[in-house]
C-alpha cells in the first residue's frame, strides 16, 4: 500500500492519454469552466446535458465516418459466448470476434448531440445552447493534459439565421481575446483547415478553400509548435440540412459553435504561470472580472 501522491498533474499524466487530476487542478478547471459558462449565460444560452454516446447511424448522417475515421472510438458490448474468454484475452486486448456489433460511438466534439437533438424542429432567428461533455479522440500521440484520449469540452452553440451565427462567433472571439489579455496569457488566432477532417476527405478541401474555423493557439518555449485551446467554427447550413433544422421562413438553419478544451486551457495556464494553486485560481478569476 502507498500513500496517495500529492505531486503535480504533470507527474501523474501518462503517455497513454489517460491522466489523473487532483483537487488543485480540478479547482482551476472548474474556475475556467465557470467563466466560459458565465459568458454563455450572458447571451441566454440554454444549459443542456446530452448523453455521452451517440448512435453510429446518426453520426453517419453527419458524414462523421467519412471525415473523422482517424479520431473515431466506438462502444460495444461483449458477446455472451465470450464471457469466459475475457480474462485470458485482456492482456492483448479484446479482438473483434469477442465483441458485439458497435451501435454507439464516443464523439470527438460536444456539439453533435445538440444538432441531433434539434432534428426536425424549427428554431427562431437565434437559438443558443451550451453544454459540456466528455469527448474522445484517438490522437496520433498523447501528451499530458495537452492531448488526452478523453477530455472535457465546453461549447456554446448558435443555430438560426446566418447573420446571427456569424455575430455569435465575432462576439466570442472578442471575449476570449479580452480575457486572455487581462490574464496575460499569450494567444494567437490562426485560420485552420478543420483538424477534424481527414485530409483526404472532400469536405476538407472545401474547408481549405473557404476557411470556416479559427483557433486560439498558445505557444511556450517548451512547445513552440503551439496548442489550440479554443476555436470558433462556422458550419454554414450543413447541420440544418442534414438534421432538417429549419428557421421560421422554412430554410435550413445555419449554425456555429465556440469550443473550449478545458484540460488544454488548464495546461496552457499552468505552462504560463506555474503549477495549479489557490493563488492561480484567484488570478484567473480576477482576469474574468471587468
């Protein structure tokens, strides 16, 4: 038996993509999410909680399997006839033959559930929701809190008229940069070809021709390559068409979302200011107040 460790999160992070956070890290993450949630509340975004798992068929309707296969993780049950083989098989990992067909997926972003929930509805000119979800990505490599197999994502989503969805992004871009300036956290806005899109997929080419995603990138001396800790995304009327979400004039709704990777924010703040502490939580809180 050993005494529970009280060292920093970096010492407890694993290269497998699975990390353990303690009270100080959780307090800092909670404060960051409180700030982002307060921004959502200020624009009357309805708080929503969706199921973590999404049907694979629903994601197919959103071209997920064409564009995001490199990130995909699915959830399935064990075949009843395989029960007696599990312990022996666990060392190498369960093979497909032991498992039932996968009907559900672990999504890589929080907003898919929102669009699926609005399926076959009519929305006003500006419909806002916010949600936080555990998301999952099969990254090429994992690294501390920077790149995790599962992580927390806060999103503020706008569905409605085109102008409303674009105004939503402009307003949140200003909020993020103003907060980062007060906090003295250096961020750069970079136009991105959506990293969710497989480079060989057709929609990736469209995204490169007409950029619809901007990322807020933090760089440090240790990681000059940068880390995107938030993003703003304009989907045009893609989800409106696929989910038959209509505006009051009967046209497919436009949509946009603002996404915050909470553990990535935590990683960036600690890289800039030092290990998590009550004082650091206070510093972040002070920067959120005008």
